[in-house]
């Protein structure tokens, strides 16, 4: 199947040099995977900004949050206990660290193409022991007059789902970690179903099971239960290694349409879609066999971590979905899809649904 994305000719929309670091001594290495929403008639992003110190020859250095601020750890590349094979992770003496420290930053746009950082809005940074390695990949859901922000909280204790709420984007209420490690990719539906909140999320297992998409329900958006696995990886296909939710599912006449990401063993990230029942979203109705978007442009195949397209934010206008996505773990880009075209690519074959 052909790639269905109509990429913005202006891509990349944002690169690391377009923003200023959060503090002296750090450099922005990557811009990634923005949550997206509309507010006051504008399109807004809550973009993940990944920073680290300038690197010295023969050493690797990285930041970690502490109670007193940000500490910089510096290690010699000659140290036999150091493993830097993955550009995203440092393994040192049986402990894992991240090469960058991420926070979330608000940007707004009048036209959906040109984004700037408005005055008077805070950076959202890691706070406390569960976020010492930063916060990442926020998804934004609006229910009634409240915005729900689900994001990845990262620390040496693991990776879990954090939640903040806001009404004005200047004051925030934190609910802490609502789903414990190891979990991420949490997207809350933008409508209650039979009076309940629903959310997609992704537990991780290295020994039994796999990196699959699950569904949970909640009476209040904070306490989650009745978890059910609804979409698994597929051996030999483009999503054979891991799958995870994108932004909140889109309500259509046929069902809840979810744009999700999948990766293979070579860490090539593409986008696909599946459809859930309107009244019972634990029922998977259909799924695309082939990806609807693959990394083909230079800014998607080459970067901090190449061959990646990854989305957790979009705006819907009639039949048109405008997704904003991370490319090569370094740039923020945009593309448009037709909902009808994505729906037509779904395969209603129970034997292939998992």
C-alpha cells in the first residue's frame, strides 16, 4: 500500500536551533513528538525538548534532575563499564541513564505552520523522584472544560504514565503517576463512553508477552482499571517489535479510529491505523495490514535516531486529520490524511485481528 501522508512542503517545521535551551550550559539536541490541541483559536503544541551539555572529546556528559536542580554527570568514553551503543541510553555499571533530559514546552501558531513560543506560559519539567530523567511525549485530551495531559515519567525506577490537568495552560494540577512502570503511550479518549473515561496505554514486557496496546477504563480519569490487551505486534510485519497509541482516538461513524505507531526489530517506526467499536472500545473491528506512513524523506531517515515517524498529536477538521509528528527523533513535522482514505485501508478480517 502506498504512503497516505501528504507531508507539508515546509517540513521540518521545527528544528533544535529554532528554540533556546532551558538554562545556560545545556544545548537542545532534539525536538520530538508534540502533543497538539486548539486553544483560543490557535493550534498549540506541547513539544518534547531534549537537552544535554556540549560534549567534550573523549567524554560523554548528560543531565539528571535532583532535589537541588540539574546535575551534570560526565564519564570517560574509555571507561570499560560504559556502554554507549544506543544514542538514547547510557548503560554504566548496571545502571541506565538517558543521554538527554526532556521537558515539555508550549508553542502556538495562527496558521498551523509557523510556531512560536508565547510569553507567560511555563515550561513543564520533571518534578520529584519519579521524574529525575525528565518527562516525555505528552498527549493532550480535552473533556468538557479541562485538558488532560498524559506523559511519560522517567527515572531510574522505571518508565510510567504521569497526569496533569489544566483549564488555562498557566496553572496545572498534578495527579502524579497514574499508571506505574513499565508503561507509556497513554492516550485518553476525548469523550466518555457509557459514563466512563477510556484510555489506550502500552505496558512493556521483555520476558513474557510483549509491547502491546491495552485499553483501560476509569470513573474519574485518575484511577484506572479493567485493563485489556487489544492490539499486539505481528510477526514478520512492519510492527513486529512494538506498537503504541498515537493521540486520542478519532470518533467516526464506523468506530473509534486510532493512528498508532509500530516498529520492527531494526527500530524502523511507521504509522498504521485500527478501528474500535463505538460503544465497546475493547472490541477491535479492523486494522491496516500495511503502514499508512513510512519514513521516506531525508528528515525522517537521518537525524538523532533515523528511520522514525512518530505521532501523538493531531487536529481534526471534517475529513482531514493534520498530524504533527517527530521525525528521526530530531525534528517536528506536519502531514495531512483523509479520514475516509484511512478508513478504506482498514482490513476487516477477524483472523488477522489480535
